[in-house]
């Protein structure tokens, strides 16, 4: 391992965080304001050449320069800063806004001192990147004070020894005697100067998650946010800042990712001197946090990545970090089982015999786990009832000995057994709601807005989290269960808690997320042998926060292979393949109506954590034979796919020909996945080149017996000639070093 270092140049008052790959620099400027200098490729030493230029600019308020003198060339309004305040001379978006008892909202934090720690301190109650040994990272904690508010701000910067990553966060402490209302606290601010910056964000919807969109930045504000109570399908808590010429494999990219699963906002503001301020953190809309004397408020963590190897370089840094130092537990590196899930096979309409039938057919195909989806609890036969009643639906399952009977038979078949839960929700038609209507999030004297006929439990209240924990623990103590799919099928409205006073209602959305984290932490700690999968109507809460608790997440309810190309491609920008579950479902597809071959469906799903979600009894023997071949192929290459390095080659957002590749860490093995979406008469010729192989080594393609040089595979490439002339075709090629 190389090492991380943090220097403070006391003469120029410059902090320099660096490792072998990156440097991050900022300066204590005149007036003790923290000014951002540089984030990019590692430099050996810095010689103060980026000190902010003094230029007199009209209508930008001034700061005192030398003692007692106003410096007309020095303004917070143009200064690149580390964490800007509000209403004290910087008219751009602030990182921190606090309302004092007199109603003023101004903030002005000035540098006081710093501390350097080995390793990375733990953030209480929040997900985060961690280290296993102090040598893995160094952390700089800088203290600033707003003397008028009597408040302290701690900015924390962790640089990892051998990753191009800086983890940042901010914490406020009220040191005074008045009550402060925190109205905004960003996790990170990054004031960048690069000309012609473009931004990539992942927008989407239910059934269309994480679509890649890239655009140049206009002057003024550009923002990407979720105000839905969850990180959402609609805007993922991640952006990348790229140069116009950045491609998958070349050019610079800076990633900004929040380790957070609730309301978030990323704002980019291009100012009048063409600097861009990037802010990311909890969405300020509807947010406020009451800070009594001596209380602290901790912002969620943000992960910054710098890459000069294009978007793939940035993605690699995130994949390794999230896999190795965000995901935890027994399954972090475990081969993830091939699942058969009954949802699209039966929906709510099942009994024990139907389930047994699915399991009986799946076992001989080599499928490793059966997951009983929605409908096994309360009296749930449709999505209108029973959320909140986490005890088995005895009438529905009685003929087969209940849940325990099913579990037993699944295990007897040599498979593992999993169930679906949706712990954050309640149906009006449930015992829980009848007993505790106030457990549902709602505003007094205002109707609750329904969504999927269900309501959200007030997880800001400890007794609500406890009530759900007790019910779920009782099932897990009773029935042998190997896996849990944790769903969340609506977003939050009428956000208000019966348990908090008026001054604290702005805290509910964040306290809700903390309640979700607490339940996830308690269940994963109490049941370490259960593999948890996150889900929110498909991929609606696919974020680094949830990955801290659940090492994998359902990527989308849309299992159409053509749509999945985009969803999985977009997801891979910031999340590792081991976190992305992908199933083969029926054709025609239930979400799009599209017909596609079992080969195409398999070849798309096999580029994730693989499984099936269809009625096996509807399949021909030929299909079943093909499924057992897919299962066997996936098992052979599972380690390479789930834990190898994943590189995007050709984008479904730009091309009819799509390709991606898995390479083992030692470059001895590679899998190339190629897809062609639509067939064309007189198809244009299309070349695909592999990447990241050893150019001086020879690779054998066992399927054809052909041998190629690594250099050839990477520079000469192959024509992508589909194996048949049809829409939605695919091909997987495996090569290994000889
Ligand atoms: C969500 C999930 C699906 C399925 C249903 C069950 O939509 O994403 O996979 O579990 O809920 O209601």
C-alpha cells in the first residue's frame, strides 16, 4: 500500500492532502477564509501560484484586507471557497445557512485550527466509507467558527492511501446559549475553475432508472435533486464533472457521490467569472434542524473521485471503494446466489403447491435460491392490505405447513430460501394501522395522499422502528431464512411527525432516513447470515447509503433486456456489478411487451448478479436446457463478473451496438458482452475492441480454439457480426491467458 499524507505549509497557510494519485489543496486566505485551490493529479509540492487574484469587481462586496483596510480586490463573491456562508458577501449558493433566534440567517465561518488523524473517524448513525487499519487513510479536520452565532463548523477530509478518493463531511456544533435552526448544511462544496465543464447526471423513473445524461453548464444554476423521501429512481445522488473531450477511457472526470438515501440536492452554479460551485448534501427544501446549546448536527458523507482515465477510471475507483470499504458483512465478497423469484410468475396469486412447483422445477436447473416475494403475510392478496402485519398469511400457506414448511422443502431441495418485506410501510387495512393510526406519517387535519394504496410509517419515532423490528425478528427467529429483499414502494408526502414539536418538523425527513438506517443496522447485525437485498419499486433507492447495509440492490422492475442495457450501463457509472441484481423474465416482457430471445435476456442479466423471475412451467424443455446452460456458464464465471473489473466499451445511449467487458484483477481472464439492439438491412460494419488486457500476453478463446495477442484484442478488435439476423441479439466471448 502506498501512503496518504497531509501537510500544512504554515508560511503560506496551505493544506495539501496527497497520495500517489491525487492532490487536494486549500488555503487559509486573508481574514481566515478557506479558499479552494486544486483537486486533481498528484503534485509533489505547491508554490502558492494559485493564490486568488485580487481584482476589483463592482457589486461584489469586499472584505477587510490588511488590518483595518478594505481590500477592493478581495471579495467572497468571487473567491473560490471550501464552504461558503450565506448573506455575508457571497451571492452564490451557500453551503451553510443557520437561522438565529433573532431571525437572521447569515453565516460567516472563519478558520480557527486543524487536527490530523490517522485513519478515518466513525460517523455515528450514518452510512460511510470505512477503513480497516489506520494506515489506509488520513483525516484532516478543520475547525471554523462563526463568532456571532457562537457555532463551530468542522470540515472533515479523508484521503485514502491508495485510492483517488477524498471523503468529505461537515458537522455543526452550537457552542452558544441560543437555539439555532440549521436550514442547510451541505456535505461537500467544490469550487472548480476548469473551463467548459460538462456534467453527467443519472435521471430516471420507475422502470427507467439511471439514464445517463450529459450537458454543458450554462451560467446560473443547474440542479439535480430528490425531494421524495428516498434517493429515488428519478435522480440518483451522484454526478460526474467532465471535460468536453472526456470519453469512457480518456480525459478527466470528477465524481461526486453522496452516501445518503434520503432527500438530496446537487447544485452547480456557474458564476460571472466562469467558476463553477458544486454543492451536494441533504435537500434544503423542507429541511431544518433545531440545534440546542451543545448539540451537534452531522451531514452525510460525500465521496469525491478524480480520474484521468475517463469515466471508466472514475467508475473503477467507485466500484472498488463501494465494494471494499462501504459494503460490509459476510456477503461482501461472497459469491451471490442465483435466485428464482416468484413475483412475475405468480404476483399475489400463489399457494404452497404453486411455490413447491416452482422450486421443484428450479432445483434441477442449478438455481440456488428461491425467493418468496410479496403476498406471504397478513391477509395480503393484493397491494391494498397488510403492510405492517409481518406475520405469515396462515390461510394462504396452510396446505403446505406455512412458511416453515416452504422453507423446509426449499432447503430439502438443496436451495436457499428468501422472503420479501417492506418494513417502512403500512396499509390502512392492517392490524398495525388499526391499533396505531398515528404511526403513519401525516399532517393533522389534512388527508394522507395515497400511493399504491399504502402509507409510510413514521420511522423518525423509535417506538415505530421497534415495533417493526420485533415483528420481523419474530419471523426470522421462527423460520430458517437466508435472504431478505427489503422493498420501499412509495415516496413520502405530508411529512410530519406526531411525536415532534412544531420547531422540529423540518427534521422528520432526515430522521426518517436515520430510522431506516437504524433498523437496517439492527437486523443485519442480529442476523449476519442473512443476505439482504435493497429494493424500492425496482432501483428507487440504489445508493451508497443503502449499500453500507445491503451489499446488493434490485436494479429495476423493468427486466426488458433492451431497456436494461441502459439501466445497467447507467448504474455502472457509480455502482459495482456485485451490487446490481438482474433477472431473466418472461417474453413478452411484462413491463414493455417486447419479445426477445432467452439468449438476449440471459446475456443482459448475466452482466449483473444473476437470477430468474418467471414461470418455469410455461417454458419448453429446450428453454429449460438453455437455462441450465446459462446457470452453469454464470457459475463458471461468477467470480469474474461479480468481483472482476468492469469496463464499459460502447454505450446504449449512443449506439445500436453495445459492449462491455469484465477483466480479472491479474488480467488473465476476460469476458466480452456484445449486444446489437435493432437489426438493419445492409448493416454498417462495427468494430469492437477489448481493453485493459496484458498487451504482451496471449489469450485463448476456448469456444473457438483461437488464440490472440492481448495487443491484437485491444487494437485490432473484432467485427460485431451478430450470430443471427434479428432484433435484440447478443454474444458473450470468453478469453483466457495461455
Ligand atoms: C416492488 C418490487 C418488485 C416486487 C413488488 C411486490 O415493485 O420492485 O420486485 O417485489 O414490489 O409488490
